[in-house]
C-alpha cells in the first residue's frame, strides 16, 4: 500500500471519528415555514430535502471544476476526504431557500497531499441555483510547480 493510500485511509478514519463525536451538536434542518404548516415547497417551489440535494450537487460541481483546472495537481478527488459533506437549510423566503453546504475534497502534488473542505451558501429556487458566497478554491495559488 502506498503512503498516499495509507495516509488517506488514516485521515478518513480520523474524520469519521470526529464526525461521530460532534454529530449531535448541530441541527441540520429547520423545517419551519412562513405559515408553520410544514409544506415548505408551496412557498418557493422546492422542498427542504430537494434544496439540500441541489445545493450539494452544485457545490460538488464547483469543486470539481476548480480542481480539474488546477495544473499544479497530480491528482485530486471528492470522495474519501476527511471532511464530511453536509447541507443545512439556513432560511427560506417566498422566492427560494438558502442552503449552507460543506463538501470535502483531497489534493495531491508531487510533493504534498492533503484534505480540505469547501463551504458555500446557495440560493435555490425551483428554476435556478445561485452560489451566493463560499470558499475560493485556488490550489495552485501558492504552489510551486517543479
């Protein structure tokens, strides 16, 4: 087993243990709507669960686009990272839903490897998804390619 694979397995194990330890500390969804009826899709055309799925898909796409265009990376991926993916409804308006997401990824150059995570906020409607704010992923900004 290569040192990259063994390190990645160790990081995943440590990340899973940390995630289990803090799992009960955060509420991941607030389903209260403007009327309190629980029928959240009538206000924005998208349910809480679907909004979270859409936002996660969008952030995975963003991360993959950024990493695929990073010439300094020898390898990268979005599976097997120590950072746990998550999505939480922040709040909803009559137009849409604000969703906070975290997506993990790993990168490797010839000399280094590591795990990281991207945090972002999306505004999701039935017809559109907008990345309102989030982590700027620029893995080559401080890298020296040799």
